[in-house]
C-alpha cells in the first residue's frame, strides 16, 4: 500500500508561475498525495488559481492566512499534514512527473529517513531527463552535515528537493520572519536522520526570477538573515560534535563578511542602529575566529578593525569594494 505524501506549497503572488507548479504535482506518477496550498495573503490571482485546483482535485486543499512570510506559511501547512511523508515545494518551482515515485523508491531501497534529488536552476524550461530509472546512494545524516557542499547538485540545505518521513521531521519549525530559514531546519533534520538516500538526477526545477524571495536578493535583509542562518548552523554543528570545525569557522567568517558588505547599505536612523547591534553581536565570533583560523592578510586587518569599530569598518569595506569594482571596469 502506498504511503501518503503531504506536499506543502506556500503561495504568495506567483500567478504567472503557479499553474506550472500545480500541474507538475497533480500529474505525478505517484498519486497518493495530499497537496496543501497555503496562500500567504496574496494580492494577485494566486488565491483564485489555488481555489480552482482545489475544486477540480480532491487531493488539493487550500489554506488562507494573512501575510506572515514563507516560514509562517510552511509551518501552517505542516500543522495540517496527515501523511506518512512530507515534502516542500515552492510555488514558483516545479518537479518532474516521476519526482515522488523515484524518491519513494529511494527511501525504500535505503530504508532511509530522507531522500534528496539533484536540482536544476532554470528560467522556466524543463530539462530533458533520461528514460532510465536513476539509482540511489545511501549515506548517514551526519555525513550530510559534514560535507553538504560536496553533494552538489543535490541541495542539502533547502527545504525543497526532499522527501522526509513525518516522524523524523517531528516538531521542527521554520523561524518566522527571516530569510534563509531552511538552514535552521535542515541542520536539525539531518542530525536525527539515520540514513539519507541521494538521487543524482535533477527532478526539482528551481526557477530563477527577480521577484522571488531569494533570487537576486543580496539585499540588506537577505544578507543579514543569511549571516544569522550560517552562524546558527555553525554553532549547532559544533554543539553536536560534527567533525570539520574549520568548516564551521569558515562559515562564521563568511557570515561576518556578508554582514559587513551589507552595513553601508543601511540608511541612518532606526535601521542603522539595528544593524550596529547586529554587528556588535558578532564581535565575540570574530575574536574567536581570528584565534582559530588563518585568514588572508587583508581580511585579517579588516576583521581586526571590524571587531573594534564595526560600523566604520563596514563603511570602509564597502568603499574599497566599490573602488575595486570601478577599477576592474576601467581596465576592460
């Protein structure tokens, strides 16, 4: 008997792309699904499109809520899940028709708690996939935590691109009000997953578009939230004794780097004061980082200034970056 898969789809102002996403779900070869659409206060035609699919297919359910962000929408969807397995799909992305069938087979073959497939970043076109059924490789959840970048093009951090046993997901929740929230959940998920099935075939198609939450969003908020997420992940890995402490230190260094690049973009006033608090909170991390990992000389000097005077250091760094960018353009 097929296990029921609960598919959580947060929806917000994606009417140009939503039908492609929903068609890819209702046309799955593995059809034992409940598809939970969570409209997060959309102001376009997304709610009407969701209602249309819910009326036509008894497996589709629509929840509506005031705008609370991606994490709040995902959490609301998880609360309504009744399936043995859970998956997350972003509403501007889509999946191949074999997506759930292959992931279920991989779970069973490995006796795994999580199955993941490769992803493909596209601008709307679906890549041609081979006819043969892909094979799966089994590793432990700890191995995923120790070498996430080595799994590429399988994305070990994002919520999407995965099929998860519901009892393993447990009471995990996405941090509300932040971007890059997936890192918080994925690190904790793989810390309890005994076995993970890897399928090296791109079956999840991640749409690149300017209006999405993360695409092109090296915005101020995105950089600060990514820094928070990386720091949270590094400290969690250290707390559970995952090997690769230097990697955790490097993550911290990257997060500080991202914060610094953002600092000069903030306007004076309340936002500036908020970021100064954020930067000040990183002083402990920076001081610890400088003791434990060798850094390039220029970055070492920058962090030394940053650890004492975060705001001036951030402004200086931003000015240097702009000067270097102009010099590179002039030399072409």
